[in-house]
C-alpha cells in the first residue's frame, strides 16, 4: 500500500480497504507502519476494521462466506446443554435451540449463556425430537441459512467433525451429509453391542425403504443439509419422533437429493440414550414401509416413470405368497400330513422369484443412483 507515494507496509497484509482520510489519521505522518501498529491505532481511534489475512487457511474462508446454522434439539438436557452450545464454532452464524417441553433448567441455562447467535424456541408440550428439528429447519430457512446442521443437546456431536459434514455441501458434492459410526470396530468404540445391533438392523431396513444402499448408521443425528434440499421437502410431513432421520432419507431420495456418509467415531459420555430399540423398531419399521411405498409412487410414477417400480410390486406380491406356502408346508409337516409331490417345486419357484426380484431391484436402484451422481 502506498501513502503519499511511499510504501506504508513492509509485509504482505492480506486484504484491507481503508479511506485516505482514515489512513492519514492513524498513520501520524509515519512513512512505514506495521500491520499490527495500524490495526492497534485503528482500534484506538474507534474505527471499524474488517481484515482477512493471507495466513488464514483458504479452505476455511469458505466457511466464513457461507451462512451456517445449527439446530440443537433439547429435552431435559440441563447437564450438557451448556457444554454443547459453548463448543459450537465461531463460524456458525445462528444456533437454533429447540426446547421440546423440558421440565428442568434447560431453558434457563440457554438464556443465561448470552450468545447473540442463539435463537431460542420452546415447545410447551413435548412434540418429539423430529418436530423440534423441523421447527429449527423452518427458522433457518426464514433466516436464509445456506447450510443447516443438527447437533444434539446432549453433547454427543464433536464440533471438530462439523467441517467434514459441511464441506461436501459447499463443494457441491452432496445435498445432505450424515455421520457414520458403524464402519469399523475402532469407530464403534463407546457404542454398546445392543445399540450397534439396533443400528445395523435399522440400517438394512432403511436401505430398502430409502433406496440409499450406500448409507449406514441412519440413526446418527449428526447431519448437515443444504437450503435447496430443505426447500424441496414438505417439512410438515416429516415423522416427528426419533424416526425422523429415516423418513427424511426416504423423502430426499424421492426428489433425487445426493446423500453422503461421513465416517466419524461414536462419542458417548455422561448422556443417556432415550431410544428403547425394541419398541423403536416396532414403531419405525411400519413407517419406513409406508414411506417406501410413497417413494416408489412419487419417484417412479409421479415425477417420472421407470419400469423398476414394476419389479418392486412383483416382488411384494410374490413375497407373501412364498411365505404362506412355506408356512403351509411347515404346518403339514408338524401335523405329519404328506406333502403334495409338486410342493418342493412350487415353494422353490416362489422363493427364487422373490430373490431375483429383490436383487434386481437393488442392482437397478444402485445403477440409477450412480448415474444420477455422475449427471
């Protein structure tokens, strides 16, 4: 930078804009100024400074130029909500805390933090974690956030992992990213065997229902989503309870959104899981099946037509027939009644048809997904 035809700074300074009058005031007639002394003088004079250094990692400049919101659903989280909120990085523009009818000190702790980024919303009655997150999404859309992440109020989500969820969306490689703790035993450290089994079972069910065969650990609530994806989905139709993440994947697939898993370790400490997996699976599995049928109708008949849907329906017709034939044969054996000579051929043909339809559906769905990602 030149001042009166002379070099004002000896070192590279990055990007800085300043009026001539302001520079004259803080230079005090000196021919050479260091950046440090100029910024100090500007602060003393009460001038507003917005400075971007060359030393800042160019990758993280993308975070500064992207409007990022974080939704924090909380229900009776007085022990950990403070740690969760104070750990959210500075590059996050808004923090939407949705208090889902807590009866402890959660709300008071949030309000006492004094963080200007926090937007606090309280449900007078408990509506479910899914309903809380959807309300947070709606607030973020109203504030025109570019990307919205979800971090639970129990401090399970490591803030250091947040950029890994955000960058694939910034770089245009994904519309929705989510954590995956189930890849290896090392990443499952801290997760109970029962919880791991429940996640694996739900992963398989969700793969079928959503059509995202590459996705694992669907119950991982550490996610990020683009504004474009949020604008496509009917948020009011999302399942309001713990199965919201499975339902969201189904809806994202129906509209061709790209989903990416981000491998990260499990993080469990003082918090206690509120999910009872036996009861949870009994409730969520029927919801996933209904969502599966809805996805087929919307994706392959309403928005477009693809013969893949015919294989799905043929498989769904053949499967119950095969099950009934199998049970009938088992019943006859228990009653010691002779089976017809054609029974083995009949049963094997139905089961073979089921497996052929199922694997063909999986193959074609994966091919369509890969083709869509390349496009």
